């Protein structure tokens, strides 16, 4: 289904975008705690989080988690901590540590980036999920909390981008309700190789229905006594994606 931009006609009979008479650019996101049932997102603090994150990442013995990231793997804790202090403590990207609330252990990282208040656009990325976080409710809840915060602050567009060859990231984006927008060819060079970038987004008018899908999935009633989901998130988000874009 083709997604045609809604428009109005100007005095020359030309189609133009809908007016935004009440639009006010949002503020940049702040270094504030976000808390859910399974996890908490704490503003990244290398002194508090670096060592635990390094140890959690080291559980990926094949180092698969670093293939599509522009940095890593790190040979030792010193180089990892130096990278974090140099590149991860600014305002854009704005990094958070994802902490498992069951044991208060940092198990992953995520950030806001390409923060553009004048257009109301913000991206989620730098997703560094250790084996302790991968395929857990905490991973999904962390993405929900970040998306929720962005839309509550007034952002109009929430982006996800990845290497077009990263099939797991593309599947994750669509599971989370992002609509595929296309491929930017030869968009980047990293680790000595070329990258085509796949673009995905959620926009503000889609958020209310998508939030209901997240809350239904995260509801304790959606998990049996073994913690196994009854309804998949993909089954709840697929109709929302299909109604918004050509897939």
C-alpha cells in the first residue's frame, strides 16, 4: 500500500504539506532515568556502568554483536573504557545503560542520536545488546520506554537505521512497529567497507495505536508461568505497519 503524503492546495493549485499551526519544536532529551517493569535506562556513567557492560559483552565469545557496529570489538577493558569516555558521554548521541531490574546489572546500551528539534526528528541507535539482554522482555521494554519518552516530549518522527545487510536489525525494527522507508545506497563507509543503509520510522500519529500494542505485549498476563509470551509483538504491530507503508 503506497503511503501518499496528505496535502492541501495553495493559491496556485499546487499540492503542499499540511500546515502545522500549533507546532512547537521539542526540547532535546535530558539525562533522566526511564524505568519499566523489567528494566531501567540510566544515563550512561562510565564509572558505574563500564565494567559490568564490558563483562556482559564478553559473553559473546564469537563477537557477533559487533559486526554491524562502527566500533568494537574491544581487546581489553582499558580500550573499551577509553572509547566510552571519549565517544559516549556527550549530548548527541545521548547514551543510556540498560539495567536489568531483577539483579540491577547493566546488560546493554542504547542512545538517542541525530537529535533535530527544529524538525521534530530523533533517532534510536547504537544498540549494544549483550547476550544477557538479547531476546528478553527487557530488550523490548527498553525500546518502548525510549520511543514513549520521545513522543511524549513532542517529537514527530522516530527513526531506526541499520546496515541493509543486517537482517536481524531489520526484523527487529519491524517487530517494534517501525515502517520500512527504503534503502540509501552507499550511504556510509565503516570498518573499511561500504554500507547501504535501511531506513525505518514511526511518526507521532502512529504512536497511540503502537503504544497499545506494546502495553498489551508487556502486560504480565501475556506471559505464562515460564515467562513465555502468549502473543507475539510482531502479530500486534504487523497490521499497524502494513497500514502505513508499502512493504
